[in-house]
């Protein structure tokens, strides 16, 4: 057993802190480059359109099925909770608000990170391992402009669309359980929802959340793939880090955004 060396421990801590600061610096530089390339990227919208289709198509099935079952659960739990207070007619309002303000953007972002985010990281990591990015640089083609930026904007645009699909399918699931299976009045279900959900405060907040989550998850996925070690083990570790970092970032940002939105 080696003796305890305070100086060595301090040196290890300093080395670890320096590496983390270096990673933050690289991430900040990449984020700044992606922002600077906004105009040229959107000017070639065909590349972004292809990525919207690619990312949305990858995630649509799991988003739709998950939204349906979340709606089922909300319908059951909400009905038996509201029934205690004689307010079962407000089931539609409960389901809609839960989905558009909170569950829709958050669960969609977590599923997006696990499905499309890992695909992006693996794709970019394998391109790096196969020296395709280096070959593009040798041909005077900027890989950030040609590869990363269209995927980043594709994720930003696809994320709110997927969150809207999740919320819409979830409302349908809540209606199936509450109205068709349990017997809640259909008119009360829809009228309470229509009267209680505000387009700007409720739906708008959900859209803002989903866009912020789209920026975060897609950037984490691209950064991890772009900075991955060009080996099979390096790509595997980068893919795992994408899910962990993106999920924690989504949950942390959700708390901050919710606190900020309720304070307005």
C-alpha cells in the first residue's frame, strides 16, 4: 500500500481541473463556431432538411408510443386523484397541462438523447475514426460547417416537432382512458382543456423548453462525437457520455426554466 502524498493528491486534482477547463473551452469554441455558421447553414437548408427528416424519423416511433402510454398513465392517475375531490371533469385540463408544460418537452428530450443523440455521436465518432473528417480538411472543406452545423440545426428544429407529437398523442391517450374506458364526459374533458390551457403561457413555455433542450442535447451529442478518441472504445465511451451528460443537462435546465417561467 503506497503512502499518502498530499502533494501528489493536489497535483492530480489540479491536472483533473485543468482537463475539465480545457474541455469546457473546446466546447465553448465549438458552440461559438456553430452560432457563427447559422447564416451559411440555413442558406443551404437542404442539408438541414435532410437532418430534420433523419433525426425525426429515427425518433418518431418511440416518441409516439411513449406519448401514448404516458397519456394512458396520466388518464388513470389523474382520474382517481381528481375523483377524490369531485373534479373528475377536469381530467382533460390535468392531462394537457402536464404534457405541454412539463412531461412533453422533458421526456421527449430524454428519449431524443437516447435515440437520435447516440446515433449522432456514433456517426461523427466513426467518421473521425475513419479519418473522413481529416480527409475533408485536406480538401479544404470545413467539417464543422458541412457536417456538424446542419445536424445541430436539424436537432433544434426537430425537437419541438417531436415534443408536439408527444403531447398530442399523450392527450389522445388520456382521452381514450378517461372518456372511452372510464366514462368521463367527453364534452367536459375537451371544454375544460380548451378553457384552461393558455396558448402563450402553457404551450409557449413548452415550446421554449423543447427548443432549449434541442440545442443542448444535439450540441452534447455532436461535441462528444467530434472530440471522441478515434478508436472503437473511444466512440463507445463518447456515446455513453452523450446519454449521461445530455440527460443530466435536460433535468437541470428543466428546473431552471420552470423556476424562471413561474416567476414571470
